[in-house]
């Protein structure tokens, strides 16, 4: 069988399965496992527009199921298989052939900046051709150390700097609108803990006086009381824009891989990867507004007053301080970047809502995540606890994964751009009508 024929056969099988609504899975495979009990779910349930609402009352006891390891290698994307969006939306391949594309941001002039983390560089795209692809691509900066977070400063149409969250430092690069290549080498303005959870997302407060930096834990559950490597980790740190005045803004956040400021309210939000090892449906990851000096539980507590049994109920005094997040997600689905939709292309009900990536699970017997979700904020800046599947289809019916979403941002024309470090691509989602 030729590769071309095999790819075509895969597409035909995929299409048939969508019609028949049956999974292509061996009887002994995880994809043939009984469905999860709602509100918990897995990739087999994900569908654009589906609404999910997980509450504290839904949490199982620790170790209700064994702790699973379900990694597996990525497979090539079958020909003609694209991510699926709700009716009225069109998805096209914006760019491919990248090297581990992660966080994506848009400059005031519409240029699109992407951190290619494994290559240690930042790439910039400009323009849009008739096929929905960029007209120009160029490396803006290179020789970086696993760059991730990107932020322009100050706010407005004329920023002077591009801030970069390297894994061990905050860097600042001179920038003028329209630059396609850095005019000078980066300046290191703040050192950060390295290793472990390596992503360092960045966001500036609405008044530009504070730089927030997300730093995940080094471990799954090491006790900071006895592990010095956890110092200044599992936190959102705050600095002055010049890198001075470091302080802890919020703590107990195991891995706050994505942070962002709501332009309407000025409120800081984050997406957090919670702990592993307690079973399929513990602990839910989450998206939440962030309280100044708030404590979110890690490692001793989770989702409010729930003790982690592996730490023997230490720090009882923190039980009532542990905050219940705003929106609980599927456990282990690994949310990463978040963005607030302020474009005018999507229908009005989307305006102001959060879009977030879900990179996908490994500590679960049947995969979950591998999608873009929407968190409605109801034009009020407040979540009601539910979220919706928005962009799905990165997992094939047999459970094989071809794509893993990471970055999400709003392009100048109002389309949504999504980085995918599984297929090393960027996807563009536009609204075309009912």
C-alpha cells in the first residue's frame, strides 16, 4: 500500500466514523473503554459547541482509579483532516514547518510573533494572502533559551520593547512597530528558577506598572518545606517593568502555564496544570481569575479544602485559605495559553470571552484535552463555571494524536490563530457565516 493510498484510506475511514459515530478501536484498547461518567469526559465526547460544567461536588475520592500513563507517539496528520470548529467557522492551515511553536502574540500593526521554543527563536509573520497564509516570514530573534511568554510594552500603538519569558530569565528586546528583526541583543532584566516546568508566560497589568511572570513548580508534589528547589515556584511573580521589586503575587499554583489580563476589567487570569497521580478524574485543571496574595492550594491542598493524602494533611492553617478556582476543566488536560476575544469578526456573543488551549493528557487512561475551549464571561468579566469545546479533532478515533494546541491569540482581522506543537503548525479559525 502506498503512503498516498494509506492516507486517503485513513481519511475515508475517519469520515465514515463521523457518520456512524463509532470509534475505530480494538476491543482491548483504551479507546474502547466505557465512557467516563459526566461531567468528566474524554476525546470521544469532545465536539464543537458542547458545554461542560464541573463542580467541587463532582470530585471523586483520591485513588478512585489507578494513576495511568498514556503517552504514546504523535502520528502524522492524515491528509485532509483538519481541526473541527462550530458551524459557521472555517479552519485553514496558516503556517507549518515550524519548530515547537508555542506562545503567539499580535503586534499593534498586525504582525504575528511566535515563540519557537525548541529552536530558541522568535519568528514574525506579516500579511495574509488569498489562501489565508502569511505573505512573509522572518526570524526576529534567535539564540534564546526555550523562549515562551511574549509581551509588548508599553501598551498602545507604539511599544518600545518586546519582553520574552526565557525559561531562566525575563529578557527585554528593543522594538519599534514594523521591526521584522531585532535591532539589538536582548537584555536580561530578571533571573528566574529553571528546570522542571519550564514555561514562563508574561503579562503586564492594565496600568503598565507591573509585569507578571508565571513560574511553575519543579515537581509534581515536592514539599517546599523540605525542597529548596521549589523556592519562588508554583507562583505568579510580580516585578516592576525594569525587573526590580520582585514579589509573589499569588501562590499555590502548580503550573500556571498561561496568564493574561482581561482588557475590560484589568483582572489577571491564569490557566493551571494541577497535580498528577491521584487517578483519572483528580485533580481537575482550571482557569481562574487571580486574587492578589491568593493561595490556590499546591502542594498541600487542592481546589479549596481538599487535602492531598500524600502530604499527610500538613499545614492545616492553610485549609481555609485555599481558593476554589472559577472554572474547573477536565483533569490532566493541560491548559496552556489564554486570550480574551476582542475582535469583531466572530458573532457578538463571543466578545470578551476567554479562549484557551488544552495541550492534552498523559496521566489518564483515555485521553482528554487536545482542543481549544471557550470560557464565556457573559460580557461581564465573570465566569459562571462552565466552558465549551470550540476547536477539536486533534485525536483520531483510535486514540492516536496528531496535534497538540498551545498558543491562541486574536489576529488583527478578528480570526483566531492557534499554534500546534504536535504538527508544528499554526491554524487560523475565521467566521464565515451561519
